[in-house]
C-alpha cells in the first residue's frame, strides 16, 4: 500500500510542476490538490490540455491513449494522475 501511495505522490508532484509550466505559472503547482478542477478552477483551455497531456507523455515516458480519457478524468487532477499511473502500468 505504501508503494502505491509513494507512486501516486511522485506522479502528482511531477504532474503539478508540468501543469504549472503549461499554465505559465509554476507557482500554481503549490495550490493544486487531488480535488482541483483543472479546467474550471485553473482555467485550462483545450490547447493547454493537449499541451499538458503531451508534456505528461514526455515526462513519464508513456503513451497516453487519449481516446480512453474521459472528461471527468481530465477535469480532476486526481483523475489525470490515475490515468498516467494506468498508462505507466501498461507500458511496464
């Protein structure tokens, strides 16, 4: 269980930094929680969402299956992290 929590925390920390970079505001990473709605709370637009997902692919060296990503997963920060972790498991 601890390994799973450590993996989630690691993914979340790196994803927060990527999201801050995509939004042009690295300091915002400190304000992001699991429940943050990255579309409504942070104002992530469609181009930024694509850039965010592509950057996550690069950072985590995974291929994200975008057609499998739901709006709910993309909207909540925890959903994005879970999606990345699932992609990491598939590529392992």
